[in-house]
C-alpha cells in the first residue's frame, strides 16, 4: 500500500477496480447470480453495480472488436458474464487483507460460546495452508489467542428467544445493586464485547431498554408470548447508557488503578501533578462503585459524593468481619 | 475513455500477453488509452495507472525484454496474480464473513473475504446471519496490522508506549509474537533497550508503529503467550490454587466464567466453597474484593492477608 494522497477521481477508479477484479471472477464462476445477492455479498449499491457492469462490456482485449469485449447480460434481475477468461479467477489477497482477516478470525475463534467456532477454525487452517508464507509470512506460528472463559449456559435459550421474538422470564444478578431478581424481558440481540456475552432487551420490570450480561442470567424461562421488536441497538453500542438519575462520582486513581479510566465510560479525566488520574463517571446506583473502590484497595480514593465514602467504609467493615 | 475502462483493459492485456510488453507496445495495442500525441503526457498517465494497479494489489513486474537489458517491459505473471484454489464450505465462508464484520467494519478484511467468496461450493452463503452476528474480535486497527506485518517481514518496530501505571516512553522492539487475551491484543518481543522480553498491549501504543531495521529471530521454543500476564479484570494465569467461599446470592454465577473452578462443598449456611486457579500478583485479591461481603478467601494465607491489608486501607 502506498500512503500517497491521490486525486479523488483516481482513487474512486481504484476503488471500483478493486471491486471489479473480485466481482467479475465471482460472476464468471457463479453465472446468473441475482443482483440483490451481489449487492449483499459485495457491499455495493445497485446503481454502482450497474454502472460498473455497463463499463465492463466496453472493456476487453485489443483490437476491441465485438469478439474481444467482455460479455455482460442482465436479465430478470440476474447477471451473466462471459468472454473474460483472464478474469476467471480473482486477484490474490494482499498481505494487508490477509492479515486483517486472519487476525480478526483468530480473535473471534476463541470467543466462548461462538456458534461458528468449528467452521471458523477450519477456515483459518485453510487460509494458513493455502495462502502460504508469501502472504501470511511466519505469522500463523506466531499468533496465539486464548479467551480462557466458559460460555454462559443461558446463551442457547437467549438466542432462541431472540430468533423467535419471544418474551422470557429471567433471574438476573445485577452488579449495579448486587441483587438477584426475577423479571420479564424482550430480548433483541445477543452479542459479545470485551470478554463477555450480553443481551440487549426491553426490561418490563424497569420499563426501559437494558443490557444484561449473559453469565449473570441464572435462568431463562419461555413465556410463549411474542413481542414486537423495538430495534434496540446491540453490538457496538456503549455498554453503559447514561440516565437522568445518574449521580456524578469523582474518584482519584493512583497509577495501579488507572485502568478504570480506560475500562469504564468516564465523563471527564484530569491528570494531577503527582501522576494520579482524577475521573468523573456517571452512576445510577452507588453499590457497584462502592464494590469497585473496594476491589481497588488503597489505589482509589472517593472524592465525591460523601455518601459513597460512607458506603465503601460500611462495605469494607462488613467484609472484614468475615476474616475475624 | 473512462479511467476504469483503461485500467481494466491494461490488466487484461498484461495478463493475456505471453511476453513482457514495453510501453511503446502497450501504447500501440491500446491507442484509445495511451495514444495521445504528446508522448510525455501519455507516459505520465501510464505511470499513474501503474501506481493505481500496485495500490489495488495487482503485481506488475518490470522485466528486461532483451539480453542486454536495454529495454524494459511490463508483465503480470499469472501465478502471482491469481488467488490459489481454496474451497470453502458455506459454513466456513459464513464464519469468515462474520469475522470480517466483527467489531466494526474493516475494508481490508471485508475485501479479503469477498475474494474468498469465489471458492465457495455453490457460491451462495447459506446460513449467513441476516443481521451480522454481533461479536467483537478485539479492535483490529492499523497498529495491529503493522505489528503483524513486522512479524511477517522480520522487522523491528518503534512506538510510543504507556504502561498500565501511566509511564510513557519510546520503545524499540523485535516483534516475536501476537497474543489475543481477554479482549485485547498484545505484541510480545524483545525490548531492545531493556534487553528483556516484554508484552505490550497494543491499545496502549500511542500513534503509529513504525517498521524499522531487521529484527533478531526469537529463541528456540519461544512461546509468546507465556509472557502475557493476566489483566486486572479477573483471575490470570494459573500457577497454584486458591479456595474461596461465596454467599448463596452470588455463588451460582461467580465462577461460571472461570475456567478450572471446582465446587468443593456447600456449607450449612448455604455458602459455596470453590477452588480456582490462582495467578501470581494481586489480580485474584481484587476479584474477590469486588464481591464485597459476598465472598471470602479461605486459603492460601497470603491471599487472606493481602485482602485484609486492602480492607484496612479502605477503612483508614
């Protein structure tokens, strides 16, 4: 890859060329593929696709007579390409492409509870064997992935409920309140983020959209009642949604506790001259923050609110009794 | 003539030609593309097109066309251009599709899987998730790709790094391996200044990783994963075992995600006693403390002492 900036017109031509050199071989091998399928597989809009195809059938080999040009036919929303033997196989993967796919696949393959795990593992082995050292280098031997967790046992039941738009009754341990409660939820999406499976659902107990960590769901019981999906966002969303009830919590983090600033969504962050980090984060319940401060030992200090200081002391006192 | 048409024709011409073609020959075969009266501007256009082709990944070779190497010709060698045969089952290609889309879009990974679609049986990705299966495969960004390239090319890398304690410095590293653990990618290699093997979490590398000179190869039997210590979010690498008791409220889920956790006993008061792998360092103490009064360390004594020490600090 050259990092040189190029004029817009040329870079568009290069994007379109990149696409064509992959699309044409696919269509030569899979004649009569539907337009809709092509747009889905190749991430291209239908108008872009037809303008590319229109250009294609004036292309070919010298002397560019009728018998030298690539044949393109679009009939009944399906596409046929012939007279393009030299494009009958796609361009090989660039090193950057191979690395990006291989690394993503390797990381995903160790996700506990992934349905595609077996297929992904064999696909990655084929990539290692067939792409060979000139593309992947020694990389295959030098990459290791280990998630080291167990899948949540409730995943299958949750996925079934998501697929069938069925309301379920769950028992859930909420870290925010440190309590286990039963509730009915409409689950819309199951996804994996930073080491855990989550389900995005509408929670009838609070009347709000919530994220539930799958490993903290003790049981899933079908209700037989269908629900209308609300289009809740799952993957890629922030794991914490601020609410109006949030209290701003200010913590002073010593160096060993600085990861808190990376791991949680913080509103504000200031470095102090002594190398500490002062963060402000939103919390709708103080219980989980108190437990967080406790786990950090002396590495975090509560600056505000004052009642949080009291909660931490009380929690520490009750915990210490267990050691007496 | 549209630039795209000219580019497609150029690729087709060079792929089909049995011999390397000089620019003059290419100009003669593609008069509509490079037949301008002004030779210099035609030549410049050809040079730009060649750059575009290289950028797209088309391997254009420059080969001497006579034994005295006076004239140069251009060629695309079929065996370097065409993707080798790889047949994927629909399940395999679907899984790669999911991987390419996991954790946000990535042009390079998506383009890779599109090229591979060619080799599917029947061609159609049956069973591909209609909504992309949501999953996060760690953030694959420019830093990770650069680290992988450095390993593949045996080059050393330079980057700015901030440790978990917030200390920033410039590093020069011979990269020996990549490890994905608990949602993060780590680069493991020889820190040249410190002359020690270190693990660097790539999300803490500021800015770019710059490829530098040749790197020394790793020692025989090197295993990168052994150099990545557990993160602060849970129990880390197992070395010995600890015994922990959990209250009935949390016992059912506390150890669900912990590999190697074994339930030993349920006490009369409903508390559940569990043994689990204990990592060196204080990650386990932190994890137990995060349960507050719903968990108590039973053994070893050093773990209990560490927890009591931290509780006293919180009470001061």
